[in-house]
């Protein structure tokens, strides 16, 4: 089946998302308070999140089926 995944950066530092090898250099930046939805993704969809260096990030993730 398909689902929608939504991530929100509720922290004070940017986070970066991408595939299994995501880093702050190659990931897509999600700024504080920014939301990113991923609509109609397969059950096998994977998403990886990292912060920059020693920063600690606060992220919310929700799944809609």
C-alpha cells in the first residue's frame, strides 16, 4: 500500500534528509519549523535524517495511511 510521511523540524538547528548515506554536505536542508511531506510513498520507503556536527536536532515524524 501507499502512505504519506510528514517530518517537521521542531528544533533550533537545521536537519538534513536523504538516503542511507545522507550527510550535512549531501542532504536536503530542512530549516527549523519547516515541514516536509512525502505523499503516496510505498511501504518500503526509507528516510534518513542527520544534524550538522555535534548539533542535536528535534524532529517530529507522522505517518498517514
